[in-house]
C-alpha cells in the first residue's frame, strides 16, 4: 500500500528573509518523500534542508522569498 498523510496538511505563514519548517507525518516509516514547489523538485542545499525520521518528514526553507509561497 502507498504511504498516506496521517493528517491534512496545514498552511504556514512566515516573513520574507526568515526561515520556516514544514512537517508531515506518513502512515509508513521511512517512506520516500519528494518535496516539490509546483512542478519543481526541491533538493538539499543552502536554501533547503530535508529531514526524515520514522514516519515524520520535514522541509526547512531558509532566507524566504515571495517565490517560496
């Protein structure tokens, strides 16, 4: 069976120039997670940090810009 979200995803507000952490919890531990912005796949680097432990996955976005919404 595919991994599903345990809870509906919530909108998050943050200020330009700041940092935000987006979290989701899945029904399967260590399920592969692909973070995307529209059609663009996000990869770890100076702007994005991805973390995953068990069923929880996080995306940290640094130096927020309007285009990150």
